[in-house]
């Protein structure tokens, strides 16, 4: 148990340690997953519920083999903002009902997953995946981590002392820890940093008195069913047009994440259980989540970072995290406790995890022996990185084309795929 490169077996770890590992995975996804509903106005409890339910759906469709957690996707934030503003300003709707219309757009976006999965099933992985080689996927994984890094730094700047405490604990536990300490560094970082913040008076626990211990996480007025009480089909179509294309970015993100997990675990999940299954699982999870008023789901790089740190790859640990999320979704008081977590704590943890994502992208390219001395490869990789990061930080996160808002990652993905397809390959 002291070998830094060891891959830990769940049977050796035992149930108590597996439970702690599951809790750690839940905390790893918590900051980003909860941030999406906080930004959009969706329910935190509903988001937690369908992060857990979506993860279990994904594991079932992926034959219980892939250690991936599905949390809230940031790729659709622009779509949510556009449709919500459209619904409130042009149609006079409440914010809740406008978000329900956005949910219909997310449900439509899930169809893209099914189409790509069907193409892979029909024509084979090799014919489809050649459009997503390591020279495209590797830089996309790097870009995902680097594009998220800005939010980590922003959170850290709210209180560097609190953020630094999280970073120091994670590093110390990962490098010098032994036994149990070594395999729960993220959880320890969260706890210690939260305690530090509380001691510094940065957490207002009085808000906990205003919420109940038990409550239902779903309200009918927050589901897409509310739209059809008096539907406006023009707004429905506008929502689909605005949001559906964004799935191009999330499909690429999915391929990148599954590639990163495969690289981390040293198993080819693109072949078995198959990319068509993982895409279908992600699509179904996203459809169900959006239908009931939660954000779109996506495979989470944060949890891949945890896999890389802990070296525990058993998918049952991820399913434990999903069940923890489902149980806690029925506890409004706990949801409030998480919402009170200082941004600096989230920033400190994210600082390491987002860096791990980028590093895995580099590793992906190195292991695939991508030759960057070749102009075609260099140009493809360079444009993916520059476009994704440049648009993220230089164009307010995305580019608007009419009602459609394309993120830097979405545009970079399309550019990378197109250039790789049209550039001549070596003879």
C-alpha cells in the first residue's frame, strides 16, 4: 500500500475505505457541478440528484466497466443564458419557465450523442474515430483543462490563504501520505480548507437555520412538462437551434474524457465497452437530467484527476459517489452547506484537478507518439489550443452567430476535426 505507482484493488481496500473514496469522488465533482445551477438559476438539489442518477444510467449502458462520473456541463452555459434572456425579454416569461424551454434545447442536443453513437455502431469505431485522432483529442484534453483554469484562479483570488491550504494538503497527502491518507487527498484538502475558512470567519453558517433537513429535489414547475401547459413552439424551435449545436463540443469533450480515462487506467474503453455505448450513456443521462430540470451531464475530468492521484480504478467507487449524491439531493440543509463552501476552497482543489486534466492530454499525445515536427500535426494542435483558449478568455467565453452561442472549445473542436480531415497525410 506504500508504492506510489500501485493500482489499488477494491477487495484489498475494504468497504470503509471504498466509501471514503466514493465520498472523495463526490467532493471532486461537487464544486463544478454545483456551480452550473448557481450560474443558471437551476436547482442545486435537482442537479445533485441527476448527477447521481445520470452516472448510474451511464454505468448501466457502459456495461458497468468505465470509472466515469457525470456532472454538470459548462459547455451549455451560453445556450442557457441566450434562451433564458430570450424567454424573459421577448416572451415575458418567468426565469423558471424560460429555463424549462432551455431544457428542451438540451434534450434535443442529446440526440447528437445518439447520432454519433449510431454512426460508430454502423461504420465501426476505426472509420469514425479517424476523425478524432490523438493529434485532435490530445490538444482538446489539454484545452479543456486550461480553459477551466481561469475559473480556478478566480476562485483562489478570493482568499489565497484558504486556497493554498487546500493545495498544500492535497500535495502533501499525494506525495508523502501513506495508506488511507494517500488515497483520499482531495477529500482531506476540502475538509482542511473548509475548516480553515470557518476559523477565519469566512463561512456564514447562520443560513443553515432557514432550510429543512429533508425535502424533495424535483418540482414540476422546473421540468420541461411545465412548457407544455401553454407551449410557444417558436421559442421551442429557437431553443433547439440555439443549444443543439453545442453538443459538438460536448461529444468531443466526451471522447477526450474517455480517452483520458483509458490512458489513466490503461484500458481501451473506446473499444470495450465501446465509444458507442459510452456516448449513448452520456446522451441518455443528459436527456433525463434536462427533462427534469437539471443541467446537461458530461463525463467529468475532475474525477479522472482523482483516479490519477489515488490509483483506484474500480467503477464501484464511482457508483458509490453517485449514490451519495442521490441521497444528499434529498437533504436541503446539506445542499446549503455545500453552497456555503468558500470559492477559495473550490479554487484550490480545482487548481490541481484542472492541471491534471491538461497533463493527461500531454500524456495522451506522448503515448500516441504524435509527431509535432510534421507541419500538419503542429498546425492542427496549435490552432486547437489557441482558438479554444483565445476565445475562452478573449471573446467573453464564446462567439455568437445569431441565436447560437459557440464556445471556444466547440469552435476549436470543429476546426481541429476539419483540418485533420482535409490536410494530406504522410504517404
